[in-house]
C-alpha cells in the first residue's frame, strides 16, 4: 500500500488531504505538534483509523526534526502542508520570521534594495479568528520546515518519489490594487519586498509574505544544489475556502477562511466583512492538484499558480443569502469594500498539467457554510 506523509495533519487543508488519500487507498502518516491532536482527528474520523497514524513533530525548524518520519525508509510520497497563518502578534521580522526562515538556507536573489519601503498603513488584512481557548505555544508563522524536511528526506527517505509543498500566492504579491492592476503574474514572479524593507515596515503581513518568498527560494536553491533523488512541486494558492473537516473545539476559532465565512452570519455585525484578498480556490480542488502532482512527471521540480478565481466579499454574501438554512442570518448591509482589481494569473501551465478547478462558488461557499452550521449545532450541544 502506498504510504504518504502529511505534515500539519490537524489543520484545515491537511485534513482534506488525509481524507482524499485514505479514499484513494493510501496509508497516511500525519505530523502533529501534540499527540492529542491526532487523537482528536480520529475521534471525528473513525473511518481513518486503519490507514492513518501520527508522529509528534513539535518544532518544525529544529535540525533533524523530520528524521524519525523518514528513518523507516518506507514513505513513498510527502505532502508538506504545515503553514500557520500570519498573526498580528508576530511583529518582529528578525525574531518571528527571518531567523526561522533563513536558518541553513541560501538565497539566489538580492536581500536589499534601494526602492521605497512599503508603508504598513496601506495594508489592511482582517484576521477574524480569535485565539484558541487551549493554552499552547504559538508557532512561528511559516517556519523553516521546508529545508529541514528536504534534508531528512534526502538522508533517510530512500523510497521517496516526490514531495509536494503548499506555498502561498503571498510569495508573489500582497494582492493590493497597486500590485495587481495592469499586470499578469506568472510562476516566475516573486514578491519584490526585500529583507531590509520587511524589517523596516515592521508589519506582520509584510513580514509573513516576505518570509514566504525567501523560504521558497531557499527550497529551490537546495533542490538546484543537492539534486535530491525525489522531485519537488510547490503550489501557490490564494485564499483557500471550503468545508472544515478538521477537529474544531471553538466555533469562534475554526480556521482563517472559515472564520471569514462565519463572520457573515454569526451575528457580530450587521455589515459583511471587507474583501481580505482578491483570489481563492476550493480546498478540495487544491488537494486534487496536490495528489495528482505526486505522480505526474510534468509537475517535477516546478511551482504552479492555482487561483485565478476572483474572490470578493460580495460573492460570498450572494451565495450565503441564497441558502435557505441562513435565511435572515446573513449581515444585511454590504461593507464599503474597495475591492482590488482581479488578481490575474497566467495559469496555462497549471491547467495543461492538472486541468481547471471544478467547483463553483455555490459549491465552495455553500458547502463551507453548511458545515459551519453543523459545527455550530454540535458545539452548542457539547459534542
């Protein structure tokens, strides 16, 4: 039976990956930061118990942290999905982003620039989720697990054929109007912000995005230099929406995008939230692409853009207001939303290899809302 590692197993995206892999007959090893997270997942997905096991990897950046996952030598594939979202709590670029990301890495692109430094007041990125009730250490956003995972895979993963990494469109753009107007992004582009600029801006989203860029560049520098026996593919999705099937203990803190959807109808405001980013993809389409890339020669050692679907707050509101289950609950007033233009991406190479995403906005946002409503009922009943 094919054996696949999924990192960040208890997260929103990873749970969908595990579900899809199990249905395709894989044995899955999932990494979690605490053993209880694996137990919680199996408690809501008992159908996984014969095919899914977990390993505890508490520090993704520690040297050799992934060795045990690969030492058995029987992993065929790996989906490296673990990627905490940015948090306003992380404001020190060097401490929270640079040090975890550049450790052991080399960068083929300039780290300083004479261009004007980005101004943080131009960036308004709402973060609707609240902190989990459980007191656990907050991991550094975008930890440098890329290099450590590749090093362990090279050393011990003798049967490994490919690794697929979930990157982010933020390694190319913030999605703001000044960046997306009158241009088309390609898989060769990177965010222009340098380490010097990110340090001066001292803004958590600028720091997060810049770290995403340099972390990915370090990955490709490693692949170019070491030429590992396995292939590497990186996907660069925009916002990832869909039904949350991971373990949720607090309806106020599901995951970033589910919290956005819930904020449309949780009664905290009579106005819909502003658009947080102008592009999206359904999590199930994202995972379909990930799994296809594991065995697709044309995906070998390439990065792919994914989301040329336009996201706006108005789009979500229009879908939710058509759902009978939400009649009377969706915020009545639309936000004064200065939505950036469409984030245009050249995804011809992606579609040539993987095809187009198949799910409509009604599927994506409708399925997400219905699942959130179910969670609302279950958590209210103490389940």
